[in-house]
């Protein structure tokens, strides 16, 4: 009876992490796109810095309450992670700013060459470059999250507590300059109003959940599970992008890229689940008391 109860508890926690990741990941894409498209807040780097400043506040409160235990992460490892992660998140936000919601999500999940080449031919080269940088840096970041958690026995909360302050400081320091370079506009001269401030607050709040759920999911799920999770997010992002932003994200080129991407990811999932595939490799990661509650 005890093993079954333990398995049921693990299944429930996995399901909660799954839903948490889907809701926050899809929500932040839609909110950020609305902020950029509706209110013309095109300062993606500064916005990312605000995300991590909010996340830093959350991790600091959890440390004060005793939910995050003291841990160690070497400075050299922290700096490498910050570089990968900053390129990843800033690149994704810039890709979202310059591309449609549909192409952004397809490039984010798979970077299928046909989809990218079609977008280059029929759209702008800069959107392709932003997506390319974002996807490669995201892959490095996700690998490094898993690597650091295993090597230094860090839980999701511990690793986020180490990385969020460094990312917030670096992005808020460099963000205004990079945003001016990308947009030729200064964030301190942006005409803030109640609508844009509400969306910025929503974006920062959801970003805390997005950052946390990503670290939790990378630590708990296998490659195939994470791919299935990606399929669900792709469908939701494309549907919600269609309803909120019209046909911007749905054209024949994006649909063709989506079909190819899903087919290749399903093939990868089947291949990695066979004997000798990556799905057979089982890595156990530490969890802290907040995750086990």
C-alpha cells in the first residue's frame, strides 16, 4: 500500500508541475506580445531584467521563511549560466517582438530548418537571426540547468536563488542600452500609462512562475515528457495567438513548419523511448521541502 501511495503522490506532483509550466509559459507569451503589440513597449531586455528582479524578491522571501536551504554554486559556473540564460530569454523576447506568435513558438520548440528558411524568404532576416540565437542559447541553458542541479545537488529553488539576482542585475544594467540599440528608443522616455503598467506587472508576476516551473520540469521530466509538454504549449500558443492577434501567426508557411516540427518531434520521442535511447536514462535530482509538500 505504501509504494502505491508514494507513486500516486509523485504522479500528482508531476501533473501539478506540468500544468504549472503550461499555464505560465503560454500566459507570459500572450501577455508579453500584448504589451509589445498593443502598448508598443518594445524594451525586451529591460522587461526581462524586471522579470528576474521580481523572481529575486520571491526567492529572498522564501529564504527568509526557511524554504530555501543554504547551498553553494561556484562563481565561474554562475557566470556561464547567466550568459547562456540571458541570451536565451532576451533572444526569445526579441524574437517575439520581431516575429509573429506562430513563428516564434515553432522556432522556440524545434527550429526546423524548412520553417526558418521559409520565414527568411517571405519575411525579414532579422527575425530569423533573433530566433536562431534564442533557440541555441535556450538549448544550452536547459542543458546547463540539468547539469548544475546534478553536479552541485541543487534543487530548483536553490538554483533559481543563485541565478536570479545575477541575471536581474546584469539585465537591468545592460538592458536600456541594448534596447536602445535594437529599437532606437529609450525606455526612460516611454509614455507609461495604467494599461502598460498593468501588463508589465502581470508579465513580471507570471515570469516568476515561468522561471520556477522551467527549473522544476527540467529536473523532473524526461526528454519525451518534455517534448509532449512542448506539443501542448505549441497548440495553445497558436490558438490563443490567433484569437488575440488575428491571423498574424497562422499562414501557410507557419502551418507547414508546424506540421514538420510536430512530425519530427514525435519521431524523436519514439526513437528516444526505444532501448538505448535517451529516454531510458534515468537521472534522479534532489528536491527540497517545498517541492515535496
